[in-house]
C-alpha cells in the first residue's frame, strides 16, 4: 500500500469520480464513490468537477478532525499526522 499526500489522495479519488446529467434539472451531478456521501453538482462538467474537488477536500478535512481513518483509494492511504482536536476546558 502506498502512502500519499493530500493532493495525491484527491487525485486518486477523482480517478473514480462519476458525472451524470441530473434527472429533473439541467445540472451535472458529480459523485466520489470512494467517499460515502461525497457528491455535489454544477451547471456543466467543469463546474461540477471544481465543486467535487471542494467537497472532497471538506470531506477529508472533517473526517480527519473527527479522528476518522480515511478509506484506502486505489491502493493508496492518506499519510496524515493529524489528530482530533482536544476540547479545552472552560474555567470560570
């Protein structure tokens, strides 16, 4: 298994991205099937792809902040040293 950086991981996720024309509206739906629930849309392919990149970045960032392990994509694991942030105690 290969460890990759953030940008390389996004590139791997994008390799399996799915783009479909919306059924009820004139949009392109973009889905990253390797990241459950990570999808978006755009007016055209280019906008849908840009929006998907933003969605992937957010999906990964939120997962890492929660301490979740990222899925292995195309034999690649995200090399991340982030830990879930600790909550600071409020003192009166």
